[in-house]
C-alpha cells in the first residue's frame, strides 16, 4: 500500500481484498455446481459490491472512508450479537445448514458444525477393513434439531461394536431420487458395504412426482423421475440442473477445505440468514398462493399432504407412489450390482388424532386408521414392495406395537409428539434397528 494512505484507507483496502477473495472463491463454487446458470444474482451482487469497494478505496475521500468503516463496524456488531444469541440458543425463527466442510448448523435445539465431508455428523474414520453402513434419509437423518453425538448413527455404531462404522447421510427435503444418488455416493466415495434407507411416509412419496410439486420444488430445483407407459421410471431431463448441483457439491466436498472455504465461511454468517429467511418464506408463500382449499378432515403432521393417507387413493397420488417405488427399485438394483446389502426402515407418522384417541386410555393395542385416513398405509405399501423385491424391511410402528408401547411412551420420541426424532427417538431407533441386523 502507498505510504501516504491514511489508516482508514488501508483498513478499507484490506477489507476490499478480503471481499474480492471471498467473491472469487464463492463464484468458483457457483460455476462448479452449475448455479451461475440458474441463480447468478448473489455473485452479481457481490461483484458489484467489490467494484464499489474498490472505487471507494481509490477515489473516496476521508469522510467517505470513515462512513464505510462505520458500516463495516455496525455489521460486525450485529453479527457478533447474533453469534452470541446462537451460542446461548436463544436466536429465534432461524435455521441454518449447509453441506460444506465444517459448515454451521443451527437450530434452537441443535448447534454445531458439519464434519470434513460436509455431513452433520461426527468425524468419519473410513478405516480400511471396517464394516461401513450408510444411513440414508431426509431431515430425519440430517437431524439439525439435535447434536451430532445424539444421532441414531452414533448410537447404532456403539451398539454394533468395534470394526463397524455407521455413516449418516441425510438431506432435509430429500426423497427417493436423492436417496439413489446418496447410495451411489456412499459406495463410490465412502466405500460403504451396506446401506439403510429411512423412508419417511409423510412426504417421501409425495415428493416423487413433479406434478404434485408445481409451486415450489420445480424440476430445475429438485430431482424427479417420470413414469413410463411400461410402468418403469426414467430420469426427468428437466431435473438435470438439480442433479448436477447435488453430484458436484458432493464431489467438491472431497476436494479439500480450500476450494470450499467461501461456502464454509458463508454458512457461519448469521446476519445473512436473518435477512434471507423472511424473504424465502415470503417467496414460498407467494409460490403456494392460491384459492383456499377445503378444510382438512384430519391434521397431518409436519405440513404433510393428507392425500397419501386418504382412502381411496387418488390417481395423482397413486402415480407419485408408483414413481417413488420405481426409484426405490433402482436403489435395490444398484445395491445388488455393487454387492451392497440394502435395508429399508419406515418412519411412522402419529397425527394429533392418535394421541387424542389413545393416550388417555394408555392403550397398547392402538391403530393408525381414523375414518378414511390410514396412517399405516404408506408403510404397508413400502413393506409389501420390499417383500416382493427381496429387500429386508423394518417398520418402526410395527416394532412399537410389538413392544406394547403406549402413546405416552411414543410421544417423547418425536419433537412435539409428531415431528422429527428427539435424542430419545434417535436412541430408540438405533436400538430397534440393531435388532434387525
């Protein structure tokens, strides 16, 4: 830096250099995973900010320099306050997670970082000769609401003993099409010998058909398969951007921290999340905006669509189920081709009606059918499919009934009784699954 530069100009020059380096590396990530072709506005905004910063440093006067430093100081103070609030677990209405190495994961009940491969889990050892079991699923396996050490994979690994490593691979919002890619990743990158797919009955089927997700999870943003006249599924070419992003992100995490550094640092900046979250919710509400639908006959947990539980099943839902099963068949075919052992575990849903009906009675002989809504039906569909395909399958709800568990014993296993697994739920699922091994 020139000797005649003031301290404020030197500080701004240093900040501008950091901003340019951050923007360059984040742009590399966007280009590598294909986001520059679909969502380039973040990089354009950062590049514009870099240009403004350079112009301020070079041509700005002392007053402008001080104003710019004051803005940076205010940003740092706000960010520090948010970090302290997150550390205390009192930062409301924000959930943040990424799949970059050592990225930040925050919720009010879970607050930690991912491992070097970008998974919200303890360090993967990947020791040669060890038995490696990949546990694949959506937010139930991603589990941002707990600490990594509380995960069912950690408990299962402890129950299985030395020589076995259990690798949790969960992506919130994923469905069968993502499970297929995670199965491939587990085999090729992590050298997994076995895999367990945790199937979520509340939305895994409903996430399988793009026709049921026209407002938010469009094919460009989500991976879909289509159903052919012969009953076989085929990859939807419109989903190529989403598939490219997933596979390249998984590849990038294995290229070291340096190429992921901007993405990792961005995940730790909470002020951006606090600004972005209301915008995302507004965009989602706008995308889903339409005439009010009929009042639901029964409340479905976690915002799920009651169509998957309603009888008779509509043709649209039946098609989505057929696509989901078709992709599960591709998972089974891939596992067989690779010599992997594959299991499926079905995660039940207990609606509020379940507790209203049975909890006060302390009933052990309970059911999951309420009027024309059968909450066991999706599990039954998966179990029958697994039997036809020769895939070992395990129903958590059937296991609970077999153990004579009451609703009062089931409720603490799920957040709010019907949501994701609590730490106790993770421990229970691990102990139940260990018996199936």
